[in-house]
C-alpha cells in the first residue's frame, strides 16, 4: 500500500470514526506502513561485491583501464577573514 493511499484512508477514517476508534485505526495504518517498509528493505539485499570490484569487473573484458593518479600536493593555505 502506498503512503498516499494510507494518508487518504486516514482522512476518510477521521470523518467516520470516534476518537477511540480513530486511534486504533491510525495504529493499524502505521502498522501497515511499517510492514511495507520492512518488505521493501528485505527485497533489496546488499550487493555481493563492493562498487570498486563491480566497476573492475565491467572493464575487465576490455583489458581494464589504467589511470594515471596525479601526485599529491600540499594543501593550500586556508582563507583569512580578518
């Protein structure tokens, strides 16, 4: 159930229910939203490899890529605000 649908249901319930029933209905809608969040989280598993390894595997068929890494330089002087 999408969040918008849950909000629309909540608005409809406000007009129809007493305060006590409304509280239990809101608790139920929150439960549904939490359940949806748990389902989405469980569908997305952590990747089997890290990003660097995945990129390396993509370029492997082409012979890889050799990058020239520039040498480090000293940090510049921080700006003065006086």
